[in-house]
């Protein structure tokens, strides 16, 4: 099932998606303009920062390998480092 489609019911060309669909929806929602891909990047980073395991994030994002998810989306999250060090300290 397509979420965005042409009047003929075919998939929207990606080159038209941002201008015709994404930008007007973001404006109506009061979301500051950004690219569709930046929302994907933010979602992936938030998943990982909230403690979702990499394999689950990989499945959500549709990547073939977890290493790809980590290489692209696992931005440095200071809170994760602090939490990991607290856990390590407690175990020691």
C-alpha cells in the first residue's frame, strides 16, 4: 500500500516527493523545514540513543547489515557513554 501516490495510483517519483508532499505536510504540521532523509537520520539516532539494540534498529531501517546501521547512524551520544561507564563501574 502506497502512502504517497500520483493521481494515477503509481508511486511518487522521489524527485517530486519533497516539493509536492513532504514540504507542504511539514509546513502544515509546524515542523521546521528539513529534508526527509534528516528525519530518518534523527529517528535512527534517537532509537540508538534510547537504548534500542542495533539489530532492532537495523530491522526498522531496512538495512542488510547491523554494521551498516552503526556506520551511518550511530552518532556519538555522550549520554550512552556516561551510562555505559556507570554500568561498568557498578559491575566492577
